[in-house]
C-alpha cells in the first residue's frame, strides 16, 4: 500500500511544486515588474471589454426570462419610486403651481395651493432622500454577476445562473488567491495592490506641489493608494485600530503624516496648527485631505469641512470616480470592517477608477473659507460627474441644522414679498407706525413650527 | 440571484395592500425597505422621532405637519399599512390598475389629495380652517422673513377670497372651489420613469 501511494505522493509534491513556481513567476513577470516599470500589456482593457459584453448578455437573458414569466424586472432607475423632474428653484415651482407664467405681482399674493409645494417636497424626502442614498451602496442599472450588488434581480434565467456560478469560481478560485498572494507580497513592501486597477489620469501638469494641499472626494481608503501611485503625500486622517492602524504607524516611520482622533477634531486649532506648520515647510510633501470627513458612496459630493480651506495656501483639487460596473469600491464603515471590506474588494471583478487632477485654486479676496470650500467642491463634482450636495457628511451620525429651514422660508417669502427689499422695508416701517395693533401677536403663531 | 435582500413574504397582507393602494409589488417592496430603514429600533412601527431623522424633512417648513399627517389622532405610532395608505394618496391619477368595482373612490383621486392638503392646514380636524390655523401655517412657511403685519394681511386676503359663506373660516368645499381656479395640485408622482442622468448621477 505504501508502495503505491509513494509515487502518487511524489507526483503530488512535484505538481504542487511546479504549479507554485509557475504561479509566482506569472505573478512577478506579468504583474509586479510591469507595474513597477509602468509597462502595460493591454490586458486590462481587453478584460474590461469582455466583462462588459458578458454583463450585457446576462442582462438581455434576464429580460427575456422575465418577459416569459410575465414578471417585471425591477430596475432601480427606470422603475424608480419618485419621478424626478428637472431641478428647479422654489420660485419656478411656485410659478408653475399658480399657472401664471411670467406675470410679476407687486403685492404679496399667497395662495392656499402654495402648501402643495412643501407638501410634495416633504413626502418625497420621506420616501427617499439624498442623504441616505449617499451612505448606502449605489444601485446598478444592470446586474454585474456579483451577489452583493444584487438588488432585486431574482433567479430568472438558468443560463445566467450558470454564468454566475462560473463567475464565482473564477473570482474566488483565480482572482482572489491571485490578489491575496499579491497582497501578502505587497504589504511586506508596504504596498497593497489589487490586480487590474484601471487607471486613467488626466492633466498631469496639475499635480500637487510641495507646500500645497491636495483635496479629493472620498469613497474608500483605496483613494489614498491610487493617489499615492502617482506622487507622495502626507496624509491626514482618523487614527484607526487593527490592520489599518498598523499600516498607519508604519507609514509614520518613513514620512510625516498627521493622524488624529475624531474627538480631537473638536480641538480644531490643534489640527489646523499642525497642518499649517506642515504646509509652511516647503520641503515637505503636499498634504492629502478628504474634506468630506467620511466615506461617501461616489454618486455625490457632500459638504466640505472648512478647516482645510482656512489655511492660506494653494489647493489642488482632485476628482476620483469609480466605475461601479466592475465592483463597488465604497466602504460602508457602519456595515463592514476593514478586513471584510478588503475581501470584498479582492473578489470583485476589478476596481476601475478615473482620476482627474484639476487646476490649482487659491482663496480669492473677500471669499471666506466656506465659499472657497464650496467652489472647490463644485469643481470636483463637475469634473467627476457627481452630484453636488449641501449636506454634511457628519449626517451619517448627527442631525440637520436649523439654518437650512430658514433658507427655505426665506426663498418662499421672496416669492410672496418680491425682491424689492428697499421699498418694502421703508413701506413696512410706515405701516408699523400707523398700526400699533399689528403687534397683537397670536401666541400660537409665534411658536413657530 | 436566489438571495434577494427581502421578499414580499415579509410584508403582512401584501396582496390586500396592493389592491387597496394600487402600488405595484416592486414599489411596495421598496417602501417596505424604506420603512424598515426609518424604523431604527426595529419595533415594526414608526414614531415621530423616526421621521424627524430625515434631513429633507427637517428643513421643510411644514415638516412637522406632514409628519403628523401620518399619525391618526391619538396614535403614537404608525405601522406599515397605514404608512403606505397615506403615501398612496400621492400616486398619479391616471394609473389606477385595480378596477375592483367598489363604489369607493380610489385613494389617489384629486379629492383625496386635496383632503390631505386641507388637513395640513386643519390640525384640529374640525373640518374648517380657522383664521388662527391659517396664520400658523403662514408663520411656519415664512418664519421670521415677514412681519406680523404682512402675515395678517396675507391671511385676511386669503380668507376673503375663499370664504364664501362668511363664517370666517374655510371649509373643505370652499377649499376645493379655490383650487378649481388653480391648475392640478402638484403631487409627487410615482411609477413614471426617472431621468437616469441628473446632474451626472
């Protein structure tokens, strides 16, 4: 018995040995060395194109299958729950409500129907709101054969199921081990790569220089890796524990980074001072900051915190946009931890992102930090094709401020009272003097809603 | 594929609800997930605070009133069927798919929509919008942007225009008559296609 298993054992060992050698050679020759020298075999584009064709085919099969069974295939955008009309201001909507196009009124004209506007906006936000959307993964129009991106795409077609099964094999059997070995190699060199990171940089002359601050929209810690591919930065961010924390501490040994506790952010002066010192020193690398303060799901850009814009120096905006069809890069930190997230990343098809370096901006005369921040945010949103939102990323954890409500009230009052502030004010004063009883306040109305 | 996040089985009386409200299965599912999302402590019912957590609602001047429209008088919580029934008012008029032959008018008829808006004004549900109630709403929508004087004159004008039987209050019929002059009330419409790209999203 031992006699017959011996050659098998030997054979097994030899096979194993050979396959491992082949594996590592493959890894080095085709991936690591070209990456180091910046050479590309064009495999990525081919792979991406093939994947896209497969997804389209799968989608067609599912639609056909759905028609046969007489079901409706639920697509998040075309079967959406709210019909979005082109975004218009409060004024425009009010005009439409009243049916009086372009006829200006000189006196306040309230109509009972005005309430419909607010009612509608209110109910829309109950059904679906922008903020919540930002903190959950983006829904895809067509399914990309990953269970995790499956939102209501049920089992409809056998062929698609088979394809999905095959996809699982490929992703977990080939891609995942490939990436894990890479990662292990990589981490020991302090680089973490996922294979097949498609990279399309633009406008390279706008790369951040020393003594500047680079700001970008934030979706995932991978943003850092991608930008670091292209230049060295000092990072500013929340100090983490676990694997992330280890990496952070290791990085500090080689170049200056600024890690802080979120609770310490309240002591904003401390952080601002550290930033200011770093930037003033022209020999130090540019700082990389994500002013949103938290990971957003890459369909929109949330409010930029003004802290980094208060420091007087050049700002280099960078827009990063991930292609969601190949794998969702968004790190939903309330749902997954770091390791879980990495696992998902590595078993996706690919992480494909576009990076745009925008021309540097400086704070203009008479512009305060908030306005400057909004200007930069608008530029980044415009370039990346993201929606520019006013909301605070901190809404992941806290509530809305009253200032926003006042804004709405102000807009509405302008519709009624008109833009003629000067005349109205003087008119008001006269009226108030004549009618002292106007102060007979209804107690309830002053309570305010 | 086979493992979808939630299914119709979780929704109690789904068929009935669909008949009653006219929502499609997909929309009902979506609303159910939204309901679960809003229900932070997983009790199966929503409280006013749960609504208060919605950003867009918090900045709406009449947000509180809209929230209380979901709660029947005296009730502290709202369950999923009630939630959906209120939202059903906002379905567009032309898409009633269930002709089950009952005499009852559909949930999303024009009258029902107007009734909803009427109740936003008429908080004490006595069937009339008094001058005081009108002032309250105006104050909510305008905040500190107008003076008390202006507010009073606006309310005065509105009541004069609408109040036909001179009882210094606006009844539902008078409210409806005023709307005859204006175009169709604007309500969020569902089951019509979303523009897929909006500002690049």
